C-alpha cells in the first residue's frame, strides 16, 4: 500500500512505466520458460507447446508466479488510476473503460479454451 501511494502521488513518466512493465514481462517470461523446461525435461510432464505458449500469458506455469500477473496489470492501470486520483476527463475515462473491457473479455475468451 505504501508503494501504491508513492506511485500514485508522483508525476507520470511514460518511459518509466513502459520500462517497468517490460521488465516485469521479461522476468515473467524468463521464469515461466525456466519452469516450463524444468517440468518438460526433468519432471517428464507432457505439454502441448502451441496451447501452452498461448496460455502462459494468462495462467502461470507454477503457482509461485501468481503475483506477477496482477502486478503487471496494476502497472498498466497505474497511469489511469493516477489520473483518477488527480482528476480524469471524459476522454480518459472512456479509454480506461475500453481497455478494461477488452482485457476482461480477452481473459474470459482465453479461459474458454482451458
């Protein structure tokens, strides 16, 4: 909660947010690949490569990585939340709602195949 207050009270720097999001996506992809290959080669789990590559963006390979998905979502939403805290105009509200509906729909659509 303290880090959220610091992020929301600071000034918005697009490059900083994009850099953080890309870093967390890289870390998530790196550890998912490590766990994927560990399970596939050492634990002899059977994986469907094409299905698993698609679902790894929405479902963690291992339970330990659960927090990365909401964290990336929060960093994506942080500029909008920051604007809401400091006063948002109608155009940004509409953009926020469209993005929110898109991602909720995308996750729901992907979950149909699991």
